C-alpha cells in the first residue's frame, strides 16, 4: 500500500514510536547513554529535510517542522520545545513550592504560546522591521487557594530557572567540534 519510500518511512517511524510505549524496556537505561553528560543534548539528522533526532543522557525523541513547512511533523518544532521547557519548568517550580509550603494545590496547568510582534517604538533601530518575540504563559490552579496563595504562586512562576534564563542575558558560544 505504501509504494512511496518517504511515505513508508513516515509510517514506520510513527508505528515504531507508538509501539515503543507498550514494549518492555528494549535495552537497559545504562546502555542508552553513549557518553553524554547530564544536561547535554545532541541533535542529529534523521533525514535531509527537517526531522531531527534529539538525544539526552537517557532519552530520545524527534523534533520536526509541520508538513505545511516542508517537514514530516514527527515531533515538536523548535519553538514548541522552547515553550515546553518554560512550561514544564514553571509547573515543576510551582509544584515544588506548593508541596514545600503544604498549599492545597490540587493541579497546575500551564498553556504557552509564541508570537512575534513588530516593535513599533524602536529608538535607533537599524532594522525597521525588527520583531519582538513574545512568550505568553497562562497558568491555572485547582485547589482551595486563597488570593494571597494564588498571588504567591504566580510570583514563584517567574522564579523558575528557565524563565530566569530566558529573561536574563544569554550568551551562546559556537565552535567546530
């Protein structure tokens, strides 16, 4: 039924990813780490389009672009990964604080969006089409929280390490490996 090689590869990848959820550990966790240090992420080409393998010390997954952008949509796109980093860190930081303070937080949900706004009032802008990246973060809480507790949890959201990284000064260094 799948005579096109690209279609067959796409279906095989999707089926393999789905089936892996229901299989016993295919290899010991220790063998997954092929020398990566904790916190190190390696990106490899899966195909010669947009699909990439993402590997950390003990995890593997795909990153891709949507079909509408020329990808195969086999995984989150780079900005979805960025939003996921901020959202998971926000949720974990709030949960850690709520547990530490014994707050009656039953559930925390974080919804994020990314957009680009043109910078309208830019003094001394060299590029008149300069854009400002905006990350929108909506947080909702379930639980019997009073206004003071809710306000404190929102303050704690801004203390998550990824939020601090994104809003602080960032230096990216690049070299030939």
